[in-house]
């Protein structure tokens, strides 16, 4: 069975390139968290790296995403839904909108 993991992704931490291997679901949520916090991925991963207690950065990223979901619920799911509605409605002309 093929693993749903794990793509190596390159990010910069304090100007140095490093790779993180995480599943797509964690990576997508990490990007969403960065967007909602108005930070770059590199900025978020740098913060994770500074406070991590795990030897493995990839594990620290997964735990960070999980902690964010536990702490804040899943606010980015609402962001995705809102963005989807915005894109949907941006394609409709004014005369097609309901009364």
C-alpha cells in the first residue's frame, strides 16, 4: 500500500534551506494557518523550529498543526468555504444576483 505521505518540501529557516516531509493534509493546513496568520510558510516553520521539543522538524510541524486545530477549532475550514463562495459569486454578474 502506497503511503499518503510524504513529500519533501523545502523551506527556509532563518535563511537556511531545509526539508520537511509531511503528508499533504498537514502541509495544506499549515499553508492555511500561515495565510490566516498573515505569515509566510517560512516564518511559521521558523517559529515551530524555535520552540519544538521534538528532534524531528517534520514531527514538530504535524504536532503544531494538530495543536492549532485543538486550540482554535478549524477556523480555516470556514476560510476555505468563504473563499469558495467569494470565487463563486465573483463570476456572477450583478443582474444574476438574487433580489
